[in-house]
C-alpha cells in the first residue's frame, strides 16, 4: 500500500480563512467562535442545514438555524450551537468543504480541546495539526507546538478525517482543557492563538468579565455535547505524549 503524503500547496499572503467552532471538549470551539463573531462584528451570511433541525433561533426577527455562517472581510466563521453527532459528521463536513470551495477558502482552522486534568490554567498550551506542510510555517511563526502523539476520538475524528481528504489546507488547534465542563479559560487561550494567526487583535476584556457567567450559561449545551461524545467513545481524548 502506498504511504499517504501530506499535501503541499502554496498559501496566498492574504488568504480567505474559515474558522470552525463546534461544541466539543470544554465547549472551546463554541465559546471562542461566539466571542470572535461578536468582537469582529461579523455579518450572518447563511447557514448549514441540519437534518433534522432540532432547534431554531430568532435573530433580529429572523428564524435561523443552529449552524450559522458569518463573514467579515476575508474571515469566515462557522458556529454551531448544537453538537455534531456521529451520524451527521460526514455530511456536515462535506457541506463545509463545498461551501469552502464555492467561496475560495484558502485555509480552514478547526478549533477543539484536549483533556488535560492537571493543566496549568495560567499557562495553557494549544497544539496544532496540519494537512498541508506549507502550514508548518504558521505553527512555527505562532509558537504552536505540534500534536505529535495521542488520540482524537468522537465526531472530531470523523471531521478531521474528512478535512484531511479534502483539497483545502486545514489547521486543527487543540487546547488543553477540562473535557467535562465548559472551560472558558481554554476558550480564551484559543482566541489568543486565532488572533495571532489571522493577524487581527481581539480585545478579551469583555470575555474575562464573563467567565463565571459562561460556565453557567453553557452547562446544558455541555451536557448535550457529552451525551454525543460518550455515545460511542471507548476512551477519552488523551494529551500528546511528545511535545515539539
């Protein structure tokens, strides 16, 4: 069997970037993306249909779905307020790839968490995976250590597998977190990393003031997410064994 190779493409200097924030360990992706969308005053430009739609939201008098697409300049963001389950992960990722191709996305950044019980909250680490070796420079320039060894399970694994098979370069960022509870400290660390990568300053003052509120506000979504993650999970996501 021929060994698969990491794709190699030239990255534009000012790429169209798609940020992907989904409910997962610690709800990092959801909390981080919600705040970024608010801070950058991103416009709602569409949504990804879920089947079946278990919930809808009302925004400025409009009915919108739980998975929404936002845009500001060359930055796009997809935010999900419901967990993506195993059965829908492939179709969901295919929809993201299709949207990315239609909108000339040069880079997808997928945000999630990795369970580290004894993490140092004052010095949380974010680890990176890439599907294109040209993205190694982004990790290096932003001092993001590579995720060299460990396990990623659940719908995240399916989503990453689909993104790896696509033609769109992808960075996966996994921040140390508490797997079982909303972890705004880890979300804040993710926002800092994303801010460096997209080269847009994001003021975290408001986020810091809301940390306790975010823990309470997101408890129900965390329970729903854990139900999905643990439905077929045989072992928890483990931290990297080797750091670079």
